[in-house]
C-alpha cells in the first residue's frame, strides 16, 4: 500500500475514532441510562464495544503502518 494512501486512511479512521469518543463522552448521561437498564439493552453495550474496538483498531493499524513500523523477520 502506498504511504500517501496509508496516511490518509490513518487520518480518516483517527477522525472517526475521535468522533466516536466525543459522542460517547458528550452524551454520557444518555448512554449510562440505556446501558444500566440491563436485559435486551445489554446488546447495546456489546455492540458499542465492538464498534469502538473495530474503529480504534483500524486506526491503530494504519497509524503504525504509516509511521513505518515493520515486524522483525529472522533470517
């Protein structure tokens, strides 16, 4: 993958990650009201964790790739 495209993807996924965290923290009361209900609302907790994990993990992958970290290979 080209470096320019990698950097662009890192920036886009980083912005999305920041937006998710801002939405979560700025609406903390509403989020806690729903998450504390239990029952079927437990799915919301799991779905939120999966979305955050996917978005932040994708950002971290592109960021590490953009700054040039490569795995060590033994010869």
